[in-house]
């Protein structure tokens, strides 16, 4: 009785003469296989470390450390003034420190966002990420969370310095805790908004230099243009449109929110505080920008070829 022919033996019979299978040394993996959550968490940690140059060359650490130092210097000065003059409160509120540091924060976002996404686009590493049990939405979620956390650390550390310095200066704990809590709320909103905008702009181009320039333009040009228009209108006694102009840039949007809801001092002309209706619109626009930028990032990474 002839042996039954199977597909395997049929393919073997069709193999070229002299063909053989070589063992090139790969070992079979018998350990635990982690799922999407583990991959997403690992990508988040790796991206957050990279934002501050951790695990990279010494040159990559210079700019984040330098910018972080510049962020903390005003906080140290504010605490020193309160301590040496025996003041009963700090000369500036944490929320105003964040708004005043807008140019530095813009530089940090412009430096970090292209680092997180542009390199993957330029070197076409997305297929390697997706070869693991990870979806495109996982990639976006990990990068967005890492960017938001990096901005939160960058903006929140000076606030922590002010809070601890105020306690060491024997200022009232209740007042310091309240101001610090308001500052943390602003940091959270600020970080989510600027993380979304920065990553969305950076994901458009694989060129890191173009991404840096585009982010600086998007964050700084509208901010200074809107402040200039506000000043012109205020000088010409046309105060009505001033509060609505704040909706036209991320920086003035956050400034309006902190002065209305977070006990901050307004930096609008004449220290205008937006009305209740305008304040509600400011919150709505902030939420729409955060959700919209995240949704557009997911759309961007669902495109074919990425």
C-alpha cells in the first residue's frame, strides 16, 4: 500500500535540489506575552524619558534642563523676596507664573513634540510599532499622554517650588494650598491643550526642524498678535471685543480661564476679567480644542502608509 501524500510532502517534493533548512540561532520564546496595555505603557514611559533626554546623549539633555532651570528661577526669586521681606504672601500667584512663562513653555513644546513623533515618521518606524499587539490608537494615546505629562512636569515644578518655599517661609498653609491647587488645575488644562496642538502640528511633517518652526509659529505668533490687538482696542476705548479676542490663541485662552475661574490676575489690558458668558465659551473652546486635536491625531495615524 502506498503512503498517503500530504501537502507538506508535496511541497518538499517540489523544493529545488540541494535545498535545506538552516538553524541560524533564533531561540523559541516560551515566556509570558504581554498585551496592548503593556506595550502602550512601555511606549509612554520611553517617550516621557525621551522628552527630557533621559537615556539619550548628553547633548539631548542640555535644552530641557536649561529651559527647566529658566522656568524655576522666577519661582525661586518670588520665594526669596517673600522670605527676606517677611511678606504675608507671595508677590505673584502660581497661575500668573504659568501664563508669564508662555514663551519658555512654547519653546519646550516645540522642542519635545517633534522628538516624540517626527522621528518615527521620518525613519518609517510605524510598521515596527504595529508589528506588536498595538493599534494606531494605542500609539496616539501613549504619545499624547507622554507629551501632556512632560508639559505638566515642566510647568508644575516651579509651582511646587513656590508652594514648598511658601511653607518654609511660614506663610499661611491654607492660602498656599489653595493657590497651589488652582495652579495645578491650570497646569492640567494647559498641558492637555498644548500637548494636543504640539503633537498635531509635529505629526504633519517628518522633518524635525520644520516641526519646531511650525509649533513656535502656531503658539507664539497668534499670542502676541492677539495681545497687540487687545491693546489697540483698549487704547481706543473699544473694550467690548477685547474679551472675545482671547479665544484666538491658546495662550490668551488659558489666561482668560485662569483669571475667571482660578483666582489669577488678568493680564488682559486693564486687567479685564471675562464675563460669565465669555468664561463659559472659553471653557467650551478649551475642551473642543483638546478633544479635537486628539481626534485629528487619530485620523492622521489612520492614514494608509503610516
